C-alpha cells in the first residue's frame, strides 16, 4: 500500500492548523499598516489562542448541550474541509470520499450549529446575529454552488483534486466562464468569511456585528476553538480559490519531492492573496444590511453568467 | 494569431460586453453608468478590430475606429456634459428592484441563446457563438429602457441596444456594408445632440427628468 498520500494528508492538516493563524496575523498586520497604525505582529493570533485556552470557561446557566457541543463541531468540520481542499498536493485520499458539494455542506453544518448556539442562550444579540448570518448564508450559498458548478462544468468533475488537475493542465487561459466564476468567488469569499463590505471582523458594535454577535457568549477554550476555526475558514476559502483558479506550483500525484516547492508557492500566493484582500477591505466601506441582497445577487449573477458563457462561448 | 486563439479572444470580449451590459442594468449612479457604457464601447471596438483581422475584412477596421471615436470618446463626453449641466449625478430610481432585474436579465440571456441556437448550427463564421451574446445585449438594453424612469438612463439603454445591434451585425455577417455603418454612426451622433436639446427642454419645463412626470401632459377628463 502506498503511504505517500497519507503523509501528504497529515502534512496538510499540520499546515492548515499552523498557517491559518499566521495568515490571519498577516492580514491584520497589512491592515494596520494600511491604516497607519503599528501592528501587533504576525504571531499575535497564536498568542490570543493560547491565552484563551488557558482561561476559565464561563457558561450561562441555561446553556444546553448544543452550546457546549458547537465549538468542537465547528472546529472539526472546518478541519475536515481542510482534508478535502488541495493545499499542497492534489493527491489526497480524503478527496476521493468527498466532493465540492460536500465541502459546501460541511461549512453549512458549521454555520447551522453556530447559529443555533447563538440562539441557545436566549440573549437578544445572539438571536439577531443568527438571523443575520442565516440571511446572508441563504444568499451566499446558491452563488457559491453556482460558481463551483461552473468550474465543475469546465473540468467535467465535482471532485476537487480532479478539478485542480484539469485547470493545472489547462489548454486555454482565456476562458470567460472561469473568469466569471472567479469574480463571483471573490464576492462570496468576502461574504462567507465575514470581511468588510458584508461584516466587519474587528467590530463589537451592537448594531453592525453579525458573526461576532453569535459567538458573544463564548469564552475560554470554546472561544479559542471558534476563533481558530474562523481563521482556518478564511485560510481554506483563500486556498480553495487558489487551488481552483491559480493552481500553478501545486504538487502533482505521488510527487513527494515537489512538496517543499508547493509549500513555498503556497506562502507566496497567500502573501499576494492577503494583500489583495486588504486592498479590497480598505477600498470599500461596510455595506448596509439591506444592500447585501444586491451584493450577493451580483455574485449569483456573475456565477450564472459564467455558467451560461460556458454553454454559449465554449 | 491562429483562428482558435482569435475565437477565444472574441469570446472573452463578448463576455466582457455582456458583463458591462449587466453592470449598466444594476448601476445606480449616473457617472458609473456612463463609465460602463464607455467600457462597453471599448470592448466592442477591440472585438470588431479582431474580427476584421481574422476575417481579412478591411472595412471593419474603419468601423472599429468609428466605434472608438464615437462611443468611447464623443458620446460619453456629451453625456458627461449633460449630467454635469443638469446636475443629475444622484442615484437613479428604478421601477423594478435590482435583484429581480438581474434575474430577468439572466432569463433574457437564456432566451437569446435558445433563439440563436439554429443560426449557430448553420453558420460557419468564427464569431457564430457570439451572436447569442449580441442579441442578449440588445434585449438587456431594452430591459434597461423599460425598468428605468430617468430620461438620460433610457437614452443610455437605447445606446447600449445600438451597441448590441452593431455587435450582432459584426458577429453574424462580419459587419454591415460601410455605407450603412457610416449612416448609422451619423444617426447616433445626431440623435445624441437632439436628445441633449430635448433634455434641456424637458428639464426647464418639468424641473425633473423623471419620465413619470410627463403623465401630467395628459388633459384632465
């Protein structure tokens, strides 16, 4: 039995766990610089997580099992998603068991339980946050699936590593369907990971917070897990975008020696992705909640146009 | 440049034209609308030049230059002057809400794809697949004229429709004869001037460019 794929899979989990906080720190650092502040450093998210893990847990009296179970579930689902998305190599044993639709569902489960736990305690903010989160999710998910289906059509597979293989060996660079899907995907990433035009990850202002409102009641190791999962989610979405649209440099099947290079390429691409994310975030103002239908509607529109142009033009 | 590669470039430009058409459909700001119109003209002009190169049709270069000077430079300039003179940069009201308009637009694209499918089967030109996009652009321009209340926006919709027609002509038959194209270009130019004069008159009479206001012209029963 070939052992390499399992080595790669374990490596990938380690990279995910280790690099996600660094990437979050990198984005924060760039943001501080762009606003003329001095930054807390690249490894601040690690320190935050360690601090939270060493703190005591404060649970509300009426917290049910859902509230206690959710952080582990969110963390587990996000980690599992990291096993499917090709970060270093396309040679993943887990990727054969789950395709992109499962991937979307994994994130959906995590979100569903986060929303439930937001309502579980019964505070006003939790419920408000949950309702907003689900509103956004109901608009973002179809757009996300549409964008994914467009790439699947172009690569004739819903398996992620298969898709990456096809894009990697791509014959034609100028494919309007892929370009449309990419545009849609950027909008979806902003919405799904709660970045600026949709949600402000740094705010705790009552009226504007969405994701933070849901997890307001969490503390200690629960909060640490959720925060870590949030960073991993951002990392994974960016990696998914990179894998689906710019896979150059990723290690091919059974090629263990290409892994270090793939790692270097990954760091380079993540650096660039962080810069563009911060550019988008500093260039835009946070949107009114009722404008979000238009924002996510255009994501859906772009994804649909991508699909149509696949049929019409290719 | 091989035929295959040229077809890809033309397809990509067609996608961009469609994107700008949708952008105009959902754009609320007047200046943004005019910028999008300018971009559409530019993509149209480039695509015409590429088609001319591939097909070896010299007169397409001339119509490409005509598009560039007219739809990228002159008409947007006139529209910008109009908008500044009449002070109408503010947001535009729409009759139907924006997400619904987008969905109707997507339905129109699918409709035109089905409508042009037989032509696509019969045609042998490099640009045959672009015809559906051109027809969709025409329909989206029409949709824009229907869903917007503002007179200037309706005119931009009309001009976008003309862009679509021009694109259709280029993609279906490698362009109309040069005489016809010159005539159409002149027509568009004159129309733009006349629209401008009309806008000033409407503005001084009604103090607004909202076409709903013109219902007042009716005599009371």
